[in-house]
C-alpha cells in the first residue's frame, strides 16, 4: 500500500495559507545577514515563503513578517529591493492580482 510521493508544505508569511513548497516564493537570510529572493529555492540560510500574489507581499510588508520570519531587522532599502524582485517574479508568473 503506497501513499504516494510526499509533497512538502510551507506557510505563506502574508496570508498564512499552507501550500506546496514549489508554488511559493522563497526569501533567504544568509549567515552574513544578506536578505534576497531565492528563485532556485536551494540557497543556504534561513528561509521563509510567500505566495506569488501582490496582496500577500503587501500584507507581509505591512505586518513586518519578513523581519519576524527571518529573525533580523530588515532596512527599508533592502525591503524595497526585495519588493521589486518579488513583484518582477510575480508578474513573470502571470499570477498578479490587485
């Protein structure tokens, strides 16, 4: 009796929904406190996940969820860069909803 392949679930820091890891976007904080979008999902460091939706991104920024999830303070400059790269990825995926 086979149960099938295990699909890892992760929680979006914006809306709080659990989804398959491959459906979400990963943000990473490295040991030297660099924070960036990880398109491969394999970068080393503390990671967090967010839905590919503008609403989730805006909600996560409003709640300061990135700082909480990555356990570090994130400057406005880094947050702006992160928002730009995530918005670009969301647009490329064609799932942009406003």
